[in-house]
């Protein structure tokens, strides 16, 4: 069993924010792989399914970004899992828009969702870092991450989310390098 968490803020007013790209990623995965309907569980919305031979719980915390770790901890405790079985999909300022990188462990880089997750489960979870780019100055970060993607970005966003979904089998199989490579290849076609 693995837990894949999309970070974001609940509510339709946040749906297209850059900060919600983690929610978008797990929504695409749920749809592509025929996961169960989303149900209220673990202080969030959860859907269950399989990717290949791996059983996966998708989770969208409804605790708002700053308290995401509470929902993740609740799911981990219920299934008696460790941080090694947790993957968090999140927006990443320090990556170019639509770039996707995976790493295990590391810092939080000022990301409140990662900070909360780290505080509740420790730093050793896997991160799928989804690039949103940087607005140029730290004073503009808050407004930038809480703004919608521009219409001019929607095709690229759709392609990137589709690539994440299509290659999710490599994540399930714990082949992060192949996942990153194949997502990048899809986005250069």
C-alpha cells in the first residue's frame, strides 16, 4: 500500500491556483486509473485503486495547505505505513513551469504544505516536485502561488498533468528516474 498525496487548498475558488497543482495531479491519476469515487476520510478526500500491482490511496487533505501533514499522518497511522510509502505531489517555485522532478527527503524551501508534512511525518517522504516557476521577487510569491494559471498556460498544464498520469506506473514501481525521464520525453514530443 502506498499513499499519494496531492497538496492544495479545498474549495472551488482555489481549484486553478498554481498552489493546487498537486490536487490536479492526483485528480488526473484517479481518472486515468479508474480509482474509486472520492470519499471523506482522514481529514480530506480519499480515493482507492491500483496502478499495476500496487494498491494506492490517493489523498487530498481538506485541512488547507498549512495543515496538510495532519491528514497525511492520519492516513499513515490507519494503514500503519512509514514515510517511505508516502509520495507528495506539490508545486515547486524553484523549477521552471511544467518541469517535473522527484526526490526523497530534503528541506521544505518555505513551502507550508511541505513544512506541515515534515512536522507530522518527518522529511523522508518522496516528493513529486511540479514546477511553477518563480515570480522574480520573494515579495510576489504569495500572490503568485495563489493565482490561477493563465489561459496561455492551460495546454502546457494539461500536457504535463497527462504525462504525470500516463507515467505514474513508474512511480508505483519505485522507478523515479524512469518516471522523470518518460515524463520529460512526453513533454518534448
